[in-house]
């Protein structure tokens, strides 16, 4: 019964309750097992992000998605929506434990346990709101069908939340979809960045006691062998595309 209900929800909430008769252009992009589909009407932009890849689904639900909008098509991160907010990183003792967890993964249960808080950012202003009880006129939800293991993220957002100018031209709108970052977008705006590298200075190769550089070949081969036939626990998404919407 629960599966039937989920299927019904996907059918009835595609594009987050859009009226099919009022929809205009639809742009569909497929990249690395993820499908992005966007359309619009006179008042809203509708976005669907879907995948049948379990690793990608786990990444989306554990880390959340940040969706960026730039009406000028310059891939700026000034306007965004992030859901869910909490970043959860599962820890496994070994590859076998991870694979077992993936075999037993119940995506529907993960969706049921997601928090309700969403973050909306417009330049320097941010606001958190409850996705089920809000006055933002924004709809965001995840749905899942176990038959084809399809996870779908659906978003409906008013155009004025992207650009308050009633004469705004959405013809150049670009959309960025990124799996959640540990630092919120506001941290990047304020200039706070996470240090890169291992903190060691100098780029020379480390030698042995005789001053001869060590043989890195065998080490690199061993590392490559240990990574063979494995996948990261949490995959990543960082993709921008042109919505190609016309008024």
C-alpha cells in the first residue's frame, strides 16, 4: 500500500503540483546517472532531479542538494535553496560493511526520516523554513519508487524568489545543482574558505636517509589496487546547465 501511495505521489506531484496545461519550455539534461528536468509557467520554475543509482541517491539524501539560480546565466551562487540542511556522513569499518549497508539500504525509510528544515538564500539574506508549513510558496520534496529504484527531487519556486523584478528575463537562467557542502554558501560569500592540502610546505619528493628519493611507484600501485572495484561512499554532484526558458 505504501508503494502504491508513493507512485501516486510521484504522478501527482511531478514538477511539484504544476498544471501541465500551463507549462512552457522543458529542458532535460542527463549527466552521470542523474537526470535534470526544468520547466516553467508564468509564475513558477519547476525542477526535477532524479537518479536510479543507489550511491547517488544516498549522497543526495545524506548530504542534501543545493540548487542555485542565476537569471543572468553567469553561474553565481547568490540565490539558492538547500534541502536537507543536515550533513550526515556514514562511517564503515571496511568495504564489506559498506557494500552490505548498500544492499540493505531502504531509500524510502531515509526519506521518511529527513528533517523538514529548508534554507533559502537571496544574496546576503538567508532564511530557514519548514517545507511542510511555510509562507514562502516554495514546495520541495523527495519521492521514491522501489520498482525501478528511482529517487526524484522535486522543487517548485516562485520566479520572484529568484528575481523580484517583475520584468526579469528568465531566458538566460542557469541552474546549478550541487550535493551539500560542509560549509554553507554564506561562508563562501564572507571569504571563509577551508584550507586545502595537508599543510606541508615545499613540493619536493621525500627521500630516504641517503638523500635518494623513495620509490613511489610501488606505493602508488598498492593504493590503486586497494581502490580497484570500489566506489566512494558518497558520490558528488556539481553540475550547472542552461534552463533555456522563454517568457
